[in-house]
C-alpha cells in the first residue's frame, strides 16, 4: 500500500498545474482491491501525465490500452503492489456523451488533501453511469462512501438520478446489482441528449437519397 500512496502523491504533484479531478478521492489513502482510479483530465495534459506514470522510479511494469474516451493503465510496482488508472479526456461510452465535460469541471471542489474532486451529484452520476454502462453494479467502495451520507442527501441523490434517467432505484442497495432494463433506460435517455442527437442527424442526412440521381433503364 505504501507504494500506491507514494505513487499517487507524485501523480497529484504532476497534476497540480493541470485542470483535473479524481472521482475516487475517498479511496486515496485506503487499501482498495481492484478499484480503478478515474481521473478526468484535459486532453492537452495527457501526454505529460502518461510520461510521468511511466518514469516513476518504483514502477515495475505498465500496460495500457486506449479506449474511445480514456486511456486505461495497469501498473505493477517493483514490490508487487498493483494499481489501475483511467485517464479520461471526455465522459462518453460507445460514442454517447454521458456527462457534460465543462459542467463537471466548473463544479469541481478542492479537498483537504489538496486535490480536486467532483461535486457530489457529479460523483454519484458518474459512478452509476460508468458501472451500469459497463454491465456492472456499483462497486462496494462507492456504496460504503455514499452510505455515510445523511439520509436526506442519499434520498436526494437517488431522486436526482431517477428523475434524470427514468430509473427506479429505491435505496443504495439497489445500485449494487446490475440490471439490463436499467441500462436500457439510461441509454434511452442518453440518446435524447442534443449532443448525442447531432451525429444521428448528420448520418441520416449523408445517407439520404439524392433526388432522382440514379440510372433508369
């Protein structure tokens, strides 16, 4: 665990001059198994941060894969500890934007530990969307974090999400199990977002028949 902490502190030093936020701020100094750390970071800063990750002295091996909206890293330290990092440049899934980048950045907050984290509604929304869009329930670490909130805050978060995505979560425990119908409801609402409608409109126009421009026999 000490190697994870040293690495994350170095990473946060590298990020201090960048516009970023960390979603799993609540797990920074805890021993968490297989919970990836998701960073939202401006695209212009990705190269610098990636180079920093690879050059950290106690890193043993680094494997990475490029997804549509983020770079995923699996890091093994020389002492055997492991950590997973996702560096996001935008918040999307299968070409569907699921959260507005500028709005999330505009509401970020600075923690007592001197790093930036999302506002609680953005954290909740990201956690549920990122889990269910990837066919998973909400990780236990997130559930434990939200369980510590006041009853009215938890009720407010559930109501906010249910209203926005037409879901039916009645309590936090409902979030722990993946449900295909819930995912379909979320996808239906995301497809209605104007930014996700535009590509469809463009494709429709490009594929539209051009009058009578065809050969007749």
